[in-house]
């Protein structure tokens, strides 16, 4: 999980296609788009993540001698092609939407402009990195939204699908809004807060619960959060925690942060009872943390019941995105360069959602000037320009009669795709994870509340520029005419 050569982290057919291009002397410059078709968990948006790992992957992209020897042993690849791979390096350009950005279906999250052999090879790795981390960042943003400003700690390592998913998933969760992680390796690698309390085994290793609490508070006087549900939460756990807090107060050793954690039972009922007990004992600032198979739906329900919880530890359902375990991102050819110009390409399907948007494109985000909220995203050709001092007509590319005319100076525009690699050289410096987290919070604030709700969220309009729309229709008509002739 540190810097490593992941060149063979690809599907086998990517390399067999590379050899096919090589044998046919086809290494045209092409455009590939990585995008997704629908929002996770039937939500109204996604949060993109994973770009930093993509950058490391591209920087280290090369075939080692043992990689070549392995491929030779498959008896599939010719020696001249293997000689080509021995000197392989990425020479193309990559544009991407920065991590932590709010994104929507069909718009390119990553755009690759490169010789087709290079662009083909990197498909699988880009998708696995961006798909996984975007999925977890999106889930985390939903969980944190349900928490209504209370801190959410990522606790999922032991339930993640392996060390890599647990570590990069923790990174993505913090990007999405979590305040830190229990995963110490992730905290070290990405300079994130390492957080946690103690397990039931700590309590059970002592002769009694009160002694266990006292010893823990002595060891960690700055942050004494005590797990109170090992035996009996309200008859034993909370009263013993109060005894320890009282002893610390009387000795003038009150921790800077202190409180209790609930990990089982009716969290709404127990938290309200515990809150009352703590307040009556003179500890109104004691925090109440809850864990136990939480997700955004349960947290929202507990909050609606008046649960007295101001800190959340979320594990399994966050790190696995249990209700929606895949992001569904794809990587499609959009254009081929001929005589210095990009000729748009389109993929057809009987499923309209799978018809691609052709050409070398970019994405413009349109904001309402007064509120700063997102009005729409506009997918356009890369050389198009939008002038906010002029009127802008937006229309649904599937239901073109649905139109919105934005008057001059009532909206602002931001281009989302930024250069990451130019001609093989990295030109982008990734912010720290905590900086990306702050950026993501600002991004989420540009969404209307109606888009962030969990049930039937309002969809953000994803429109095509008039020029791109016409080009797409012309390509569709051309393909249909060819099919009729056959």
C-alpha cells in the first residue's frame, strides 16, 4: 500500500488488446472518459475520490523484468511486443475532477488523452481506484449528513474487504466528512486523526468494571471515553463512569474530553437515560458516543427520536457501503485523433442509459449567482467557452422540451476538469486529505437540501451543450443509416 509498481493490476484483455494494436501498427491518440451512470444508494449526488492513488500509479507505470518474464511464460505475447513493453512509459495527458468534488452521472471524472495502447492499459486500475474510493467517500458524506454536525469516526477496518480496502476506504471516508479513523496505518499514511476508545475485553480483563474504568482514565487523562454496555448499561456502566468522572473532578484532574460509548441496545432510549444521569451528576458536557452497525438511515432515525448522541462510530456499513457495494464507473472511448483533429466516437446500446457522449469534452458547473447553489452541470466540447454575461439556454438532452433560460449575470461558471498529467509529466499537486475534506464540505454546501435527502432526492440537471447535443444526434443518425443498409 506504499509506493509500488501496479502495472500488472489490469485485466488480461487490456494487454492482449495492446498487442493487437501493436501488431496492426495502430497507436492513434485517443480520448477515453471514466464516468458513472447512476448515483450510489439512489442518492442525488456522488463525491469523487481516488485521484491521488491514480497519480502514484501513473508515475510508477512500467514493466519490470519479472513482469516481462511472467508475460513471456504465458505463451501469448510475441517477443517484439515484449520488447516494446520493456521500454513502456505513459506519455499522454490526464484531466480529472479534483477529489472531494460533488459529481453527477455521465460527466467525465477522469479524461485520458494518450496513444491507444497506453490509454487501454490503464483502464482497469483507474476504475478500481476511482470506483472504490468514490463509493466510500459518497457513503461517508451521507452518514455525516445524517449526523447533523456531530462527529463521525470511521471504525470499519476489521470488516473491510481486505487491508487495501480498509486503508484507502478510511482515506475516502475522511474525505467524505469523517473526523478521523481507527485505522492507524491509514492515519499514518495520510496524516489523519487516529481515533478510538477501548473494547469490552478491556473491561472483562479486570475483576470489576469500576476498576477497569479507573485504570483507563488514569492512562488517558486527556480523553476518557468509557464503554458502558459490557454488563448493564444503566445499572452498572453509566453509574460507574459517573463515579470515575466524580473522582477525577474532586482530584482536579478532569479530562479535556470525556464521556461514554454505547455499543448495543436501544441507542435512543439508553442515550436519553444516560444523558439525564450524567446531567444530574453534574456532567452536562460529557459526550455520548454510539456505535453498533450504524448507517445514515439508522442515524437519521435515532436523531428523529431525540437520541442524546453527539458522536458516532460507524464501521461495517460505511467501509463496505453495504446497501450499495459498487460504484459502477465505466471507461469508454470518446474520440480518435485524425490529422490533428479529434473525431468523436459513440457507443450505442439498446439501453439508452448506456449510449455514450462523444468527443473530447469538459464539464462546466453552473451556479446560481445569488445563492451559490448548483443550477446544473453542462457537458460540452473542450474548446467551448461559456460567458456568464450572456444568456445561457439549458435543456434536458433526453427531453429537449424541458428548458431553462439563465439571464445574463445571474449565474457563475466553473470548469471542473483540471490538468493532472501533460505529455507524461505530472502537473498536479494533491492537497492533504484533511484539506480535501474541507473542500468537500464546501462542495456539499453548494447542493440544495432537496438533493441531499435520502428518499427521492431532487436530481441535479446534467445537460449537454447545443453543439455536443447536435453532434451526438448526427452520429446516432449516421449509425442508424448504416445499419439500415446492412
